């Protein structure tokens, strides 16, 4: 009976964790570790939801308090007005959420061997593993509106939050002039060489010419 209770509790743990954890918008094959994200030179993967219910996803290229630039999975450079953004989630880097879920499930199942004390040990495992997994799932994410667990803390406005999100863009200080979709996709810019400056040859001057007939002048 206790075995069935522990197994049922492990399934409950997985369900509760799935409901309470944050979701990373980054596709699984594009997730980077914290160290890789720092050195990759790419922006964080962004999921933007607008007030009209639409959504857009892609690499965050640049952001400010009033607009965002995304490079979508199809290679389109999309500009989004900041006033339209209802929610923004950035997958800055990966975390160990899956390992925490496995740890919690195995730990809960291990309470089967505790016999009568299972009624004490299993709830402890259940509560602690759910809390630890949920907390780990938020690591590596940046969200607007920002989370404010402290009720006394004033929530950050959306423009200020978008401004802070620019730190995770490929170009935190804005897209440089002359850089567009082609360059962002790794295609070299076409550079037209400047023709060399031509120094004009000065016209001959009569200044300093000797007066009178030259030695080779012949009289008529």
C-alpha cells in the first residue's frame, strides 16, 4: 500500500513541478550553458507576446525602451514596437531543471524503504523537491514584466524592463549602421573601394622666365 502511495506521489510530484516551473522558450537544440552563452556572441532567444494575442520568437538583436529587433528562425529581421509588448521571455542560458525533476522523483520513490516513517519522509521529499525544481527552472530566464516576489517592491515598468533586456541582445547598444539581415546571417558586407584621389598637375607658370629672345630663337 505504501509502495502505491509513493509511486502515486512521485507522479504527483512530476505533475506539480510541470505546472509550477517556468518554461524556457529556446528550442532544445539551441540552448547554451551559461559559459557558452557568455562567449557565443549571439543574443538570447526571445519569445514576445503582444497585446493583440500575437507572438513572435527569435534571437534578440537589439532592444530599447520603445522597440525591439528580432532575427526570426526563418531569417527575417522583425522590428516590434515596445508599446505592443505584453510579455517578453528571454532564454539566456540553460539550467538543470531535468536533473532536479529526476532527483525529486527518485528521492520520493526511495521513501518506500522507510516503512512507517514514509508518512513523514515522503512529504518532506515532495515539498523540498518541488520547491528546488521550480526555483531551478527560473534560472537562466529573463522576463518582462519582471518577477517581483517581494510585495513591497515596486514593479518595474515595461519600458524600463525592455531597456534592461537589451543587455542580453547581440548588440546591447543598438544595431550598428550598415548592418542588416544579410550581415546578421553571416554574409559578408559588400564593400565598394574608394577610388584613389588624383592629384591635379599644376599648369605651367611663366613666372621667372628670362626676358628677351632665348638662345635658340633665330631672327626673322
